[in-house]
C-alpha cells in the first residue's frame, strides 16, 4: 500500500548530549581514515567512563566487604542492589560522555573485587568477606554480564561456591500472576530460595501501555500475598479485586519478564528501579526458563493484521468508505482500510498478541500522544477521530466492563491529561509507575 504524505512519519530527535568529549582537530591522516578517528574516540570515551565507574565502585566494594563480616548473604545481596541503584542514578540524565552504563559499573565492581582479593592475603577474614561478596555479586548478574564474573569466580572460589554463584537463586515453585481490570498492568510473583533455607517471593510490576513492555517496579516480599497487596495499592482501583492465578501461558510470561541485560535500559529509570536492575533480569530469566519446561498458550490473542482487517470492517459499517485502489492523492479523508491499518500499527505492543488488544486510560493517553507526534497533523486528526471506535472495538474483543470502557473513552480526544508525573517532553515517561 503506498504511503501518502498524510501518513509520512515526522522526524523525531532522540536523546542527545549537550556536549561531547573534546576531540582534537582532525589531521589530514585522520581525515583520510575516519574509522581510525572513530575508534580512537570510542577508546578514550571507554577509558573516561571506566575511570568514572571506578571512582564509585572501589568505595562501594570496601563498604560491602566490611558489612559482610556481620551480615547474611541475603542481607549482603540486598545492600549491594541498593548501593548499585544509588551509584547508577548519579549518571542518569547527565552528559552523554559521563553516562556510565550498568555493564561499565559491574566491570568496575568486579575489578575492585579482584584487587581486594589479591591484596588481602594477610587477612583471612577480609579474604572470606571478599569471597562472599564475589559470590553474591556473581549470583545477581544476568547474561551477558554473568560471563564477566566467571573467571574471577573460578579463580577465587572453591568448586561448590563457584557453582552456587554462577547458578544464582533457584526458583522453588511455579510463577503466579494477576492483572488489573483493564488487562494492561500485570503482577508476576515467584518464590526463590534464601541462604537460610527459607524462601522469598519476588514481584515484577509490569506495564504494557507503552511502546515497550516494561517492569516499572520489582523486589522481594515475604509472601505472595504481601507482594500482591503492595501491587494492588500501587496500581489503584482497577487492581482492587484481583487475585493470583498460575502463570500458565509461557509465551506471555516471556513477554512480561525481563530476561537479558542488553537493550533493556530505556532511560528515565529511578533509583529504586536501578536497585533491582540486575537482580530483576537474572531472576526473570530463571522464571522464564522454568516456565518453558511446561510451555502453554492459554490466553486469547489478537494480531495486528487481524485487528486491522476487523476494525476496517467495523468502520465501513458506520459509514467510512475505502479510497479507490488507484487513488494515491493526498486530498480528502483517508479510507477505512488506511485508517484501520495505521491505527492497528500504532497500537502497542504489536509483537505480543496476548497483550496487544487491551486498553486503559494510560494506554489511550499514550496513544494520543504518539499519534500526534508520529503523523502529520491532518492525518493524526483523522486517526484520533476514530480512536473511540477503536476503543469500543477492543473492549468488545476483550470483554472489558462498560465503566472501564467509559474511562478509556474520556481520554480519547487528548483533551484530558492523564494524571502522573511528566518527563521533559511533557509526556508520561515509559518507566513511570502510574495508578490506573
């Protein structure tokens, strides 16, 4: 289908630094070999970020080694995660060249641990504390960062401790989940072993309203019930009547839980989210692997293509006409097929058919913002005009209650601002934990 100027995407500027590392004027040789200059720039940038990470990682490791003398492994792990979050938040929102990534900081922590282990040979207690800390850190690292610790673990820990560290926490039972009345916000909980033989339940609060499925909050709780209660309070009235059920759709669980480190940092994370940044992914990967052994697909699904076809039919029923197949002009209103196809493509998350067809005020507000930002004004206006019909179409497909549908419709024009903190662009940040 030809893309007319009505649907031409606007240029969008990404996140940019207000400055860049100083680069000397290019010599003729450098001008003749821009790849060499780029390589040199990246090398100096990596050195700069490594030095920044080391400045924070060294003191943090020393404090944790001291704490290890009197704390359990679970307490030590919790404190490492909290300190990691505090360290990472200082790099958020700064200059591009000063933004230390999680993998940069983890490598700095491992380097500091290696130095302490080689330098503490005269103190058996310091060695034991550093070894315990190494095992704890290695146990919370997701792939591919966990590979960075394997050589250190093999060098400094005995075989049994090394195996426990690389394996990480074991999941002790099947995952459970709940979702709010709109079907767009999920609680996933799973039990994990503790060092003393007991177990704790880990909660992922997952929001599916944006262009990415994101965990907006996570952490350990003493029981599944306390985890659910905390989630219900954070999500608000739409989650008040929810109950936990077995997470019996492995494909959907894969979509909800974070698994790998690469490509996950979206920007805008707060300190609490950074505190669980590593552990959330490592434990999520463990739960996903366990679920794959009992793979199932129990939730209804709606694909983008099917949604576009069915919605176009609905638009035709209420009077929208299709444009002639040979009409590629930009004059007049768009046809039913064009409107349905673009609306279906603009709805998220397209890659996950079991999450795609659900609707909430938050998701509608995000969609209006996207349509206005992504399309030229005349075509965006036409899409927003049919958004109420799209909401009703989805509500019929999912069986959403009438009162919840009305709450969604209230945000369809974009005139009502969805409550919640806004980012620098005047929009709800993707990592914001909002009440529905």
